[in-house]
C-alpha cells in the first residue's frame, strides 16, 4: 500500500527544479561577529564603565563649581543608573552573578584613575571626550554586530542607552566649549584628558576591541588623590554663599512667602550634594540602593532647577539667591548614614504638612504654575522618604551600628532639631 504522503508520479515530475547545492555557508549566518561569550564580556564592560562612572560623578558633583555642568552631571549620573539597571537585568540572564569585574584589568585601571583628576574640567574632559565617546562607539558597533533576533534584548538596551548618551554629548559639549572659550580649561586638565585617553587606548577602548597601545608607565604630576569634598563649590556668578537662613515671610503674606518658597527650591542643590556624598562614600550596599540614590540625587537637581525656572519666569535672578553652602559643610562632618537619616527622616519627612498647605494656598490664589511645581515636588519627596525607610535599616547594619533603628533615629533627629532647625550649625570638623 502506498504511503499517504508520497506524491503521485505526475506531481513529482511537475515540481520546481532541485535547488543548487550551496558550496559556502549562507551569508546571513556568517554576518554577526559577536558570539554569546563575547556578548557577555562586552555587556559586562558597559555595565562596569557606567556603574563606576555614576559613582565617580557623585564624588565630583559637590566639587564641580560650574552650575550648568553640575546639573548635567546629576542627569548623566541618573541616566547611567538606568542603563546599569537595564544591563543588570540582561546580564543576569546570561551570567551569574550578574555583576562581575571586567576580565581586563586595563579597563579597571582606567576607571580607577579617572577620579583623581586635577580639577572639575580635567574630570569632565576625560569623561565626556574620552570615556563616553568610546562607550558610544562600542555600543554602535555592538548594536549591528550581534545576532539581531537571538540577542534582541541586548539590542533593545543598547539602542535606548545610545539615545541618552548622544543626548548627554549634545548638552555637555557646548558647555565644555564655553569653558574653553572663557579660559577655564587649564593645561593640567588637558594633560589629564590625554593621560586617561592613553589608558583607555591601552585597554582597547571600552569594548577592548580597538587597537591597543602601550599603557603609560606612570600618572602625570597633575594627578590629585581624590577625597570626598567637604565643601560645596559654586561658580563666581553666585555672590551670596554664606548667608544664614532667616525666617521666611509669614505664609499669610502670599506673594512675599511664595517668592521665598521658590528661592529656597533654587538652593536644593545642597540636598543633591549630600546624596552625592553618601552615594560616593558608601560602598558594598545592594545595587538597588545606588539605583534609588541616583534618582534621589537627580530629583534634587530637578527641584533646584524648578526654583530657577520659577524665579526666571518672575524676572528674578537665581544666581543672586543665598547659597547656604555651610549646610553641606555641616552635614558632611557626620558619617554618611547619619546624613542620610537627617535628610530623609528630618528634612524630607517633616516637610509634608507645609507642602500641602502651599498647594492649597496656590490653588486659592489661582497660581497654577506654583501649584503644579509643588505637587510634583510632593510626589518626588514621598519617594525620598520611602527610600529612607527602606535603606536606613540596611545602612545601619552596613555601618555596624549597635543601637536599634528607633534609638538611632531619635538621637540623630535630636542633633538635627537642635542644630539644623535652629540654624545654629556647629562645625566640629574642619
Ligand atoms: Fe527636594
Ligand atoms: Fe528630597
């Protein structure tokens, strides 16, 4: 009996001519040049560079004086954290543990050295004219050289990261060119950039796949061992740095109070700088802590910019606002966990009744812009208090604190109430 699937003889003779036998492998299969092991190593390199980069940006942020660059550092740091998280989610699918040091010590050396720049421009030139462009080249090549379907989850991460990285370059490069035009960039900063460029070339770039040169034998004399800054820098447009915080006009005086309310927002860079201090100083906490802190930091930069936007919309010059930089100096004399407790459980936790009163006052006055700004601020600050509640117990454990969370918080909030709230900031450490 004939098998059911055998075609009749007429059908066999009518079929298309047999396909020629290929002598070589199909071109499409040979195209991708990144196999899964190379993919893992490369994704790990990108994750490492942005993960280290965000911590170093946090270290430098309080020390950078140029206001616009300081803001861009906050945004870049937060965008890096988004990429690190996306890469972490991808990497954990293809390697365990997800976070691993790069296999090439030359790349580790680049990121270890980067922080010891002679000044803010040395650091920023090295980051935005060497590291970021090398990362972009690596991602652009990876995006096309990996398996487009099999590795689509990586392509998705890469294409979205590229959007941010190109945006950073478009915003920061004009600021660096202005610094060049106005003579801010020293020979030391240039020398530092060249040194980092050579270290990076010795690593074959971020990918490790570019042509390598010999590593420089020693660091240049302009290298300055980095220490976490105890003072917050401001550029010379700020003329009022050390004013004491004075009582605000009574809330009943709507117009006068509202001006002061938004002028205070314009000084929230101080909160960003304290989170930066903590983010740089605390090592060995879970990634989620860094991720939340990167957002916390950038939110405070945005709150500061919200103050700038409001003041400019009301024909006021935010650079004339008192900067209260002694608040950063005062907080930075305490251990990072204590600063975190004062910021989240002191300043942020206690601000809500006032903020809600302000929303109501702006609604009654028909001041839509002020109302919207404060409501966005409340949304962010709610998250900051949540971060505090989540991470304070972990930070206490991390710091080896023996007191209970309740006892520790009570003691810290007493210092905060006695010194910060009264304005009698005691600087015990110089
Ligand atoms: Fe804030
Ligand atoms: Fe906050």
